[in-house]
């Protein structure tokens, strides 16, 4: 039944990214106006969010060095009306803890609290752990959202190299009201201890979401609130 309903929007289509599906009218149909993006890096998705007409975006970045560059990039005018807010924190299932963030050589894009596995090194031989580590403090995404006025965010995006489930477990209040979720998923173990797609998908289904797009092995996956599927 869901496959028939969602076919116009590329249900489980392997060659379309979640943001492409949102651009094709799904964002407007769902009424998405605000977003929280965890694992901000340099806000590479800024242009896409602005093109979708989002009013507000909260960027959450754990690395202090990356956060400083993020602020500099967000300060550059784009001509869009979107309001951007950035926070330097590690969103997790519990707050008030200290975790070690491992830096990677690709300007921190692959930085993680988990070590790279042999499969990671085989798949991306040009990327490696730099040997630099940083102790960062944790907070729940629910707390971060409330502190910054985003407690009713429509979209939650998490791209945190295996720690996506930790983010979502600390975002139960946000998930109760969110209309869509984008998470980076993997079918194989690229990070030691990192969550895999079956467990991540099961958690989101338990919270009332249905998947629209599943990458074949690794990539971003889009989930939408199940009750909203019937209005598409």
C-alpha cells in the first residue's frame, strides 16, 4: 500500500537523494519550514535548504575547529531569507558527558566518535584518521533545540558517522512532532560500534516514520511521518 502511495515521490528509489525528493514538491506537501541538521560540517546543504524556502535552520557541529569555519561560512550573505543558527555540541542520547571525537584527513568530514574499520579504509583509501583527537561535551538534541528555539522543527537531519541512533535517542520530543527525518545509513560496518540501517530503520518505524528512499549500501535515507503519507 505504501509503495503505491509513494511511487510518485520515488519510494525506495536508489538513485535519488533525499533533498532531491524534497525539491520535487514533497517538502511543500509535508509543510516543512524548519530544520535541525546534526553533523553540520561546513553547511554544505545550506543552498538546498534555502532553495526549499526553509525559514530557519539549526546547525549542530561537534568539532570546535569545524564549528569556527561553519560560523564564517554561514556569515556570508546568500540573499535568502533563511535564518541560520549554529551550535557547537555533540548531540547524543545523554547530556553532560565527555566523548572523544576522532578527526579525519578530509577536513573533518568523516570525523567520528567511532574508529574506522578495515572496510572503511578499503572503501575510502584516500581518507584516514589524522591521529588528532578532541574531547567534546554531549547534550541531547531535545535540550539543544529548546535552548535555541527549535523545539518544533519539521525536519531532523543527522549525518554523524555511525552515531545517528545516539542523536535520535536524545531527540524523542523532536521526533514526536517532526514531519521528516534524513539520516546517513550503512548496511556494512564502516565505523566500529556505528549503527547499521536495520536498527536505525526499526527505531524510526517505532516512532511513526516510514522510509521513502533507501541507498543500496551507504548514503542518506529519507523517512516521513506515517500519518502524513495518506495526505500525499
